[in-house]
C-alpha cells in the first residue's frame, strides 16, 4: 500500500494542508496541520466545533481569525486558542501568502475528512468552489470534522447530517471513499 501524501491541495483555491503530526503519530492526543493560504484566500464559512479546540499559530504572513464576529489579526509567532462551541473562521486579507499551523485537540476524524474532501476534488466530484456534489458526502465530511455552521440551528443540522450519513452508509455511498484514507471510514 502506498503511503498517503503528507500534503493535500485544494483544487480551486490552491490552499494546501500538510499533516505535520497525525492523530496516529500523537497517540490520539491531537492533530497538527500546517495550512498555506494564498493572498486574499478565504477559509470556511463561520462555523464551530463542539468536540475539539483549535490552536492557531502563524508561521509566516498575517492571518485574520474571526472569533464570534470579531476580527483578530495574527502575525508570525502569534497564536490564538479557539475553544469548543466558539463560532470562528479564518482568512488572508493580505497580498502575501500566510502559513499557519492548527492544533486540533482531540483530533477526532479531521484528517479523514480533509483527505476525503480533497480526494473528491481531485476526482472532479465537487463543484467549482470545492463543495461535494453528493449530499451524502457533504454530510459525512461535516460529521467527520465535527463542523456546525454558525447561526443555523444545530439540532436541525444534527438531524439532517445524521440522517444523510445513515442513508449513505446503508447504500454503500462511503465505501468508494476509502481510497482517499486507505482504511475504513468510521461513521460518527
């Protein structure tokens, strides 16, 4: 079996994510990734996680982190902890690239979600923004990474995503995705 690449790249935005220390390598304690975001690059919509924290640390450039609608600009060497249940996103509002690390504690299945998402992009199974065309895949990715869209009723998202994941699992929609992770996908 071929080793999985340490770095994956977003097909449409050129954002790259490098798995610096995987959950397996940290004994399940955390996942450490390094993100390279191009000039004026945007991160995900405002969202939150209720099962892990994220520690952002800028290595090069300037990163704007939005926490509860407040923008914080981090420079190289600065860091910011985003606690569980805290709405946040990130973006690069500058004309130079930004490189930053994110430590996710505990890691859950975030690595699998990224590998599936970026694998689908590589295979042309997303739209031009990188959103999976298959709703079962969208739900699985969001459940794997414990991501909830801010300002939308979480109970509704849970019901919808769990229902879609359950149907996707029963219909075998996730089995082909194992080529991206090289192991069975454990459905949350």
